[in-house]
C-alpha cells in the first residue's frame, strides 16, 4: 500500500511539468474565447506561455542552542521510554484478554473465585463477560 502511494505521488509530482505545456487561445465565430493544448485547424490562434511555479527555496536547518538541545534529547528519551512501557503493558493486557475471551467462548463451564470460594458462572453471566471482554479488546487492542 505504501509503495502504491509513493508511486502515485511521484507520478503526480512528475506530471506537473507535463501540465505546463503550450496553451493556445482563439475566438470562434460566435465570439466565444477558447483555450486548448492544440491550435484549431484553419483558424488563427495566439500561443499563451504558461509558467511553472518556482521551486521552493531550500531553508537551512537552524540548530537550537546547545543547552536546550541536550534537555530536549533527555525529555524525548524519557517520553519514548514511557511510551514503550505503556505499549508493553497494553500488549500484555491484550494477550491476557484474548486468552480470557477464548476460555469464555470455548468453555461453557467457567468458574470464578468470589469471596475466596470458587463458583460456576451462569450462562447469562458468561455471556455478559464475553461481551465485556470483546468491548475491552475492541477499545484497547489493535
């Protein structure tokens, strides 16, 4: 998909020079002005020059002051580490939620610990847990 987007972008970029070709202007017998890439046969036309927009000037990258650069790098590293930790916890949660969903879906006799004792979930409770787990996976996991 990315390759397709890149190819289309390059094609559009390269096609702009083709679009800036010669254009002809002429007025027909009814007084209507026409513009076309081909001059009309048997009628006088005026070529119009089309100009391509100037290429954008390359702006030199300005380096920030060295004091803020090191502080920014430290802040970036800290944020990246926090994001990585959050992603790892999310991945662990998603894995466990998928395992729980598989157990709830495939096992009609699910037991749960309530107040220190194990009891079997009723079918309605099991279906509610399945719905809750699916919603949690849809909200959190990709």
